[in-house]
């Protein structure tokens, strides 16, 4: 276990800092890969996405703490017995280059050893996220999706056992 990375339940007093980090993370990704300066899933920029995920029954929501500071969060749900869905993971972009995403993912896998398969989804335009999931975390593409609003995404899976 990585001693300087910890996970803990998201508390109401964490909402503001996590919302700010989420906005920076999604805006950076969007500006890197599109012509827009801002963008993300509905509610990412006003706190409602975070509130929705925290309120969903069966969802597990954790803040990521690095060297004593909150730097991001992740959310997952159990789809069925040993199939888990990583619904969201974000890390403050000011820490880019420290490979924290990879370290966090490895910690998540170590904590949930009963999981046989993980799935996750990310926008197709997000080249960095797509490379992160495939090259750093060992996921593979299983489906490309087009949503009702025209947005495109890629669904990934990682089979562990």
C-alpha cells in the first residue's frame, strides 16, 4: 500500500474543495482535446454532479488524500456480484506528472480483490484518459457509444480473474 495516498469517505465539508478540483480537472481535459476552454458532464461545474453521485444508493464515494491534502475523488458502484463500474475519478491537474492516477488505480485494485471485472466509460475525445485506461491501467475497449445528445464515449473493461 502507498503510504502517502489515502482514501476516505466524502464528507459534506469536502464538497466545495472537491467541486473546485473537479472543475479544474474536467476543464483542463476538455481544453486539451477540443476547441472549448470548458466542458464536462452535466453538473460538473456547479456541484450537482458530485451531489448526485454521493446521493445515489449503492454508490461508493471516496476522496483521495495525498500527503495530507484532498487532491481528488473516485466513485464506483457494484453492477453485479463481482462486476464493478468506476463511475468517475478525478485528480487535481496541478499534480500532473506525479503519476498519481496510476498509483490511485493500483490502490483501488488492491482494496477490492474480489472484483473480477471493472468497467468504466470516458469521452472518446479524451485521448489522455483513453491512453490512461488502456496503457496504464490495463483496460481494453469493448464498445464505442453515441449518446442521445450526440456525445461519443468509449466503454472499457478490465478482467482481473
